C-alpha cells in the first residue's frame, strides 16, 4: 500500500486548507503520515475530520472506536518543540515521535476506502 488514492490526498489537503490547520501539499502526505502529529488534527477536530471523511467518501463508521488507536489529544511538549524548531527537519520529527506516539495514520483512511468501512 505505497500509493494513496488521489481523492484521499486531495480531501486531506482541502480539509487542512479549509480549516487552516497546517499548510499541506500533496507530496507531504504518505501512508505513514499521522493525522495528529504531522497534520495537527487532534482533539475535537479529529472527530470533525472523520465525520467529513465518512460523509464525503460514503464510508460506514458505525463500528469505529478510538479504543484501538487511542484518542489523539496532542502534546504540549510536541507543540513547544514545533514552535521552537519547526517541523521540517528529520531530527525534529524523530524527537517529537519520542515524546508522542501517534497511532492513527493516513493508511487507516486508505484501508477504509478499500473496505468501505472505518474500523
């Protein structure tokens, strides 16, 4: 699953631009991109994102639970590191991944597109 659906990447970019989350381009989105750490979509915004995702792609999310992934709440440490050093440098990404372990990634959304169910 190295290739993502172009519609999925366009949806993510459009969502981030519409809600002014973070500036995102399509080359930035890969299967291992986390929604909370890389795209800063967490807390209540993640629920809004998933609702729009399910509605846009007509995905069944009735059996979805955060129990499997852990609810993304964000991290004060990560926000501070991003504010001080930015987030583009690989060393900063590695440091933030030590502080905060994201589990909900874009590949979960890609699987939902293939299965028509968000699990």
